[in-house]
C-alpha cells in the first residue's frame, strides 16, 4: 500500500529542515555559566524509519501488505520534534530526552464494504533522569 502525499506538509518539511540544521551543531549552551553555576545543554536530533510487513483487521481476513519507505513517511509527516538536554552543577545533573511525531495519511481501498482508510499516528517518547557523579575530575588526579 503506497501512502499518498497529503497537502499542508510544507510547514513540517521546513521544521524538519531547521531541526536537521540545528542537529549539525554541537551542544547549544543556554547562556554563560560560571564554574560554580548551572550549565545547560540541548542537542536536537533526527530519527528516520520505514515500515514493511502485513496487517489484518479481523481474524480470518486476508492480511494486506505494507511497504512504506522513508520518503513516504516524510511526505506524510505533520510534525516531528526530537531533542535531548540537560543541566548540571558540580556532581549533580538532570537530563531528559523527548521524541514526538505525528503522521497522517489517507488512501482509497478496493473493498466493497470500505471506500477508503485514514491513518493518524501520534508517537511520544519522553524520559528524564537525575545523576550524581561518584568521582569528580579532582578525584582522578589524587588516585
């Protein structure tokens, strides 16, 4: 099943281009920090995928083959936001990672009961954590 190109993706393609441009940069500092103050970093990134397999709606119904390439996914991407960031002060740190995407598509079907299909997918992965360094740079020098 080929996913047709939907309208209104110009903004999402520009947003993807900006994210990819920013991902080429090193960590972006969120301001000047002294050695004793908080230091922040944020790194946007891009993740790409494709889909191949088969899917069935009801038991006993023959499955439909699916082959969706990366270019098909990008042409139906509504929005994609990805980034990892954190803050640290001394030995203490907090960090987080966010992945959000929304993809929507529609297609005509060949069945007698259904004339079309709409697909709307929203995906969110979020993680957060805290850490404390057991050994600091000065601790290595004294070993």
